[in-house]
């Protein structure tokens, strides 16, 4: 065989090998499972000086309606017929009834929590307060005031640790128990049947540990992003347009400047009480 024939043979072999390798790569990629998409979509924001529960564009576990409207669009309203535990890992995303639940995170706070309590009192509305352990320890009088007004308490971790769900079950358990202890130091017989993960960053371990401790994991499906302090008018519009039967509304009474939320309540409550029955979530964690 001459040099020219040898060269052609080598070229053919190279082309065949390249084709085989390409086919193997495509086949291998097709056999790999799709990478799971994070559905918590919620992180702490470095722009907030204290706590942040949700980042712009974040989703809702289980793809439940968020209640947030993009520009020029009306937000989707939740449906009372939805499975209330249809969130990620079985988290609660609706009340499971026509009743609407307002929830307030990150408190108690000596500046904003008393204002929230007073406005709720004016409209005869009971809500659910997801309290941070260190704040409960610092302000036991406000924990007692929340309970005295008939509101429901919810564990929101000791120090608003967004990454808590990534830690060991033992660490998660210690954090939740420490928070419950701080609440019970203020109100020894207070039922604590709910847990809300900071940032909505749910994981199977944190939901499992909460359940072992007798707490139902509580998410939301209406989020006006009030932690970004967009102003009372924006917060009120997002809530009143986003709420439907069975909604669980995420609001904040601490963790930053919450005066906009306080002022928005004066517009939110007249609207919602004219259309829905607003109730605190059950103290036993059931629907």
C-alpha cells in the first residue's frame, strides 16, 4: 500500500472513531436524568440589613400561585379547593377552606408589632405570628400580647437561618426546640403547631424534624414582597388583588423598616374583611 492509500485509510478510521464518540456522548446525555430544579427559589438578600424572606422572582413550593403580579398583569388568586399541603415536601400553602390567613414573620419587634396588633384589634381580625426565637426571648411581653389577643404562634427558627434546612437533623432540632423554649418562657402553655422556614427554603430534613416536633410546615401563596419596603400602596395592592379564598398571606412585622406594612394594613383589612373571613391558623396545626 502506498503512502497516499495509507493516508486515506487513516483518515477514514479517524472519521469513524469521531462519529462513534459523538454518538456515545449524545446517547449518554439522553440517559442522564434531568437535574432537579430548585423550587424554593427563596434566598436572603444582602441588601436587607436584617432579614429577608423572599427574593424577586422567587417561586412557591409546589408551584402554587404566588399572588404576585408582574407589570400590567393581575395576580392569580389562590383556590380554596387546592390541597392545602400541596407545597414542597408537603408544606401548607393554603388554608384548605374559604378562610384567609394573614401571617406576620420575623417579630416580635417593639416598634412594629404593637402597631400591627392594634390595627388587627380595630378590625377584629386574628392572625398568625411566625416569631424568631431571639426576638421572642428579647420581647416576652410582646409574645404575651400576641397570645392575649387570640393570635396563633408559629416557630420561625432561632435566628432566621435561611440555611437551616441544609444543616444536620440534630442542628435543626436544637434550633427549633430553642425557639419553642423562648416562646414558652413567655407563655408556658402556648401551643406551637406551625413552623415556617426562613426564606421559604424548604428541605426534606427541616420539614421532617418540624413534623417530629409536632409542627406543620407553613408556606404561603400570596407575597407582596413587603420586606423590600416598596411602600404601603404597592403592598396593599398586591395583597388585595392577589387574595382569594384559602389564601395564606406573607407579611412582616420585623426584620427591617416595616412601617409600609403597618400602613398598608389600614387599606388591606377593610377590603379583605368585606370579602372574606379572616382567621388565625388553628392552634393545633390542622385545617
